[in-house]
C-alpha cells in the first residue's frame, strides 16, 4: 500500500499545474460549503449561549417570542409568588419583569436602518445574566431616562456610543454605559428601566417574566401549575431552549442554502477532477502497461489512480478549510426573523463541520476518480505495451 501511495504522490507532483488547479477547484467548493455551515453554526451558537439553563422565560400562551408576548401586571405578580424561584443573599427573588420593543436606528457609514431590540429590565436582570459585563460607563439608574447599550450596537449604529443620546418614544435617552455579553444576542440589545420604557411606549403589559429556579428539575411542576390555574394564560420554557428554538428556522435555512450551493458547485469540481484523471490515464498508457507487465494486478492499478484522486480531494478539503477558518475573525449581522431585529454574530467552526467538509471533499475526489481509475485498470496489457 505504501508503494501505491508514493507512486500516486510522484505522479501528482509531476503534474504540478493540473494538480494545483484541480485542488483549488475542490477547495473553492469546500470553502463555500464550510463558510455557510459555519454561518449557521455561529448564528445558532450566539442565540443558544444567550440563554441560561437555570433561568426560565414566561410568555403568553401562543406567543413564540417576547416581541409577540403580553403579560399583564396581575399575572406577573402571580408568577412573582412562585415558591420555586431562587433567592439572593439579600432575600430578593431572582426575578425580572421585562419589556421588549423594537426601534429603528441608522447604521454607521450608510443611510440604511435596522431594527434594534430595546429591553426594559428590572433590578435583578443583571444578576440573571452573569455573562453581561460592563465595558465602560456605569449601570443606568432606575426611574430615569438612562440606557446602556450592547457592544455590537455601539459599534454598528450612529449616536450609540457612550455619552451620546438616542431619541425614541418621544423622549431623549442618555447612554451611560456600554456592556459586553460575549458571543450572545444580548450584545445586540439596548437596556433601560422597564417602567420608564413602558410609560414612554404607552405599554400596559410586560413582554416576559424571567426568573431563576432553586432546583433545575422543578420546571415541570411550574408548567403543571400554570396549566391548572385559570387566572394564568402563560407558559414557561427554559431560557436556553427558548433561544435555541429561535435559532432553528434561520439556521435550517442557511444549512439548506449551503448544501444547495455546494451541490451545484461540486458538479464542476467533480467534472474537473474527472477530466484531470482521464488525462492522466491517457498520458500514462505505456506506464500502465509496464506496471501490468511487472506483475501489478488490475486492482492495484485501480487503487493507485483512485488514491491520486482522493489525495486531490484531501488537499482540496484542507485548503478550503484553511481559508474558511479565517472567517471566524469576521462579525456579520442579519435579521432575526423571529424578532425582526438585527443580530450580530461571528462564524463558528467545530470539529463536526471539519469532519463534514473533509468527508464531502473526499467524496468529490472519489466521484471524480472512480471512472478514470476503472478505465485504467481495464486497459489491455498488449495494447498498453504497444504505446511504449
């Protein structure tokens, strides 16, 4: 087997130009495949990591997102009395009644606008989201028109920096801080006092109630209590599951798009590899005859040519993944079709994506090399020697 490998490598090195061109063709297909799958993975990772497993999101029944949800103060007060809610050191419940609305802001460097989430928060909102860290400035004071903006918002939108003012809901809001929530959706939000925002937007109900469980396994009991209580038209879901559900539609669309584009481009790459291998067979007719005369079996000839094509696929996959890996340093934004707001996130590469890309690349090499390899193995010994 080692002899076949070195023989295949020698032939690829001899045909350097065609080897490089064929490898680059496969690399382009792998790059497209990996980049779109990385895009979907990055989106899903950003939304899933936004949630915490011990936090519970309470929404109105039939509302898929906080944007569509409405919880009146009476029902929110009932949720506030649940015995399953964890308590802080000061005895305060880890619970926040929050409002979520959308506003439009103008992007930096262009005239385009995008929707941005405004989240009305309570006293415990920061404690419920430990991933949120203050980068600069200070926490907004409750009862005032002060807001704090996420890192992605400050970076991408006009007048969203520290010390600036934003005008919305017929009121001017002072930006007193910038926070970073890591690679989560919170970095694309603006936070302020829920009561002040409800007055400004003339809202009479909250969008959601967020709380932390004393015991992670007690969620089923809360769901049963909600179902039995006629006063409540609410449902509860783990925060991580809530954001995971939000990511599924867009991530599935991106994966389908990636597979569709890859299949189209892969046809060209497979044809290119097939032409390369057919040319190699035609140019090495005498060589094949000599190998057969020396005692090499048809199977060995088939494996030698097929191995060449697989090596092309392997190097194409490695090259495509190498260039795709640099996309991790790029941050992009898209609309979250569940909330209709802009969401900033980065490409994400995982071992699973690497495995899928390399498997697909080797498959292209196999598909492009199997027919030429079969042709080489079936060459007549006498006819081949005549070419010597």
